[in-house]
C-alpha cells in the first residue's frame, strides 16, 4: 500500500544544486531506514545516502560533504540536497527503504552537464 514518488530532478550545470524529494503515501519514515539510490547508464544501482529512524545518516564516499539527506515526518517526505554537483552524479535517483525492497518507482533523472 505504501507508495514512494521521487521528484526534483533536472538538468543542472557542474557546481550547481538540486533538491530531490521522496513523498510517501504512509508514515513509514518513523519505522524504516530510508535511502536514496542512483543508477547511471551501464552501472549498478548504488546507495547514495540513508537516514535511520533516529536521524542518523550515512553517505557514499563519492557524495560525502556534498549531499545531505533529511526528512520531514509531518509531510512524510525524505529529501536529498545535492550541492557542488559533478557530471559523474548524472543518474536516475530513487528513494526506497533500506535494505531496498522492490518494486522500484519511476525515479527522477538528474543530469549534470555544461
């Protein structure tokens, strides 16, 4: 019954910023660790960041210091603030519980290019 909808992606120049949103149809963020994942063409889907029910966060080394994951329990929404974007950040970004359990949503495309 729980659905996750990602939004906020787009085309941005290197060094720019984007904020992704993940809206849930149920109050699951107080129950599960949530994560942002991404998949670039020809690559495996990877975990970018996650946030636990008590607010603890973890980041992939490739995005540490540039990305920030957060949540708004009242709005049932998880965010991913992405700063200092690089071309290698180009990918489709997905939101899911951690560990990830399908099915995956449509995701939101992030393209970093000059």
